């Protein structure tokens, strides 16, 4: 059975520079155990950079990342990989792996050094891999080669691999890319139901409103807003982040926001949106 022990994750004044360019500046926000947070913002806002810093893959030049109160970067890489799973936008390999073998790679941090696709070694591992495959609806794909899978099928297999790590934190970079509507909804329902502390970079604000507990909005490498979905997804925040005129209403079927797009902002409306909330 997949063991879920959700962990707290915090960024404190995180700043990242790459090749002289500042990608993140003084980002401070916390992710409470077991909650799902949507990481929002336009292209180039710094979402992927922040996820990589939170995953232990890009050390910040300033500030720190804390996992359950301890410095993430002070942990050995293998221990970090047991506790934080990161699903990137694109994953590829030249090796002739099957989907089953890709999912099995999620067990690597729990095994000895450099295992070479040994396959599940214990009853617990058999159970974990079977549950990960079932949760992501990839049971029929297990014997298919990676190269034969569609983009959406690869996304689901990659999520199964991440779940096989039994992480306390799950980081997802544009996880609904390449998925049709049914699998977008199913994917996010699955993630939300896991009970893992989850941070997902998303482009679709309606999906964020429907499936996230909290949202954090980045703009030009800085944190623009962070809080519950209803607190943050307002017409003002959307105007500031995306330059779009939107009306935010209560959804007729549940208490979450519903966003209606009205068009691009004119300069005059944008000025107004910065000082008053239409929602």
C-alpha cells in the first residue's frame, strides 16, 4: 500500500539567478501538509524555477527551502528523493523501457546504490507499484514501451512513478499538458485525493479553482498573491498577473470561484483593476 505522510514545505526569501538573470526574488510562502496548492502565473513568471528549487534541484542563491522545518539542501540527495517527488513537464529516455519499468524507477531512492531495473523486490513494493498504476489508470499500459506512449499516457505513467516514491511532497510542473479533458479532471481528482502535500504549476485557472485548496501567483519572479482559492482568484489579481479582464463569480454548484473571461484589458481598465476589485 502507498504510504502517505504529508510534510510541510516552506520557501523563505528564495532568490534564484541563472547566467546573470534574476529568475526569482525574495519568494516567501508556505505549503501546509496535505493541502494542494496551484502555482499560477504567466509564462516566464518563475513557476518552474520555484518548483526546481523546492525539489532540491536548483539551490537558491538567497534564502532557503525548509522541509518540515529542516533545511532541504542539508539532506542527502537520496533522502530528499524519498520525501519529495518532482514530475517535470517533459520526460524522455533513449532506453527501451516499458511503462512498468518507468514506474519502478520511483522505488530507486528506497533501494541500495544504483539498482539496474531490478523490479519490485518485496510484497510491499509489488503493492505500491500496483496501487500507483491503478490510481493513474495505466494498468493497460504497463507492458508498452515508453516510446510507443502518447503524451497524455506518458504524463499518467510519470505520475505513477512519482507516487511509487511514496513522497511526503509532490511537485508537478504543468501536469495536465497533453491530457484530454477527461484525464485532466481525473488526474487532478486523483492528486487531490491522495492526501500528499502537492504544489502544481497550472495554466488553467478554472482547474486551479476547482481542484486546489490554495493558490500562489507569481509575476516577474516575485510572489504576487498567496492564499485560499477564493481569496486570491479575484478579477484584480487576474488583471495584474495576466492582463485579462475577468469576472469572478461564485460557482452555481459549489462554493468555489467561477471565472468568466471578458477580453484583454485596455490600458485604462488595467489601471482601474490595480486599485479596485470587480469580483
